[in-house]
C-alpha cells in the first residue's frame, strides 16, 4: 500500500475509537503521531530550489561529465 492510498473504512474505525477517548488520551496519541517521521512537515528550502551547493560551476560539471564519456564505438558498413 502506498503512502497516499488508505482504506477509508479502517480510518473511520480509528476515528470513532479516537472520539471515545478522554482528552488526555487524545493529547497523548496526538503527541505520539507528531513524533512519527512521515507525519512531520518539512520546512521548504527556497535557497536551493532543486540544486545542490558545490564549488564547481555548471560549466565545470558539464565538462567533467562529457570528458568521462567513452566514444570508442566503430560503425559497420551496411
């Protein structure tokens, strides 16, 4: 089951149970869920916007990629 897919009936069952609890138990469960990693909301990182920080410029990275390619193939005549 993926992260976004869930069974609605199971969720409704747990919500019914949650509503029957007293306030302190609800707060305890809520605190425990907030500690769980998948439920944490991560702060957006506007400083990088999909890139990484490094000392090399984009031209140097491109040159390093192109220099690592191997063009030793031979074409056969038809």
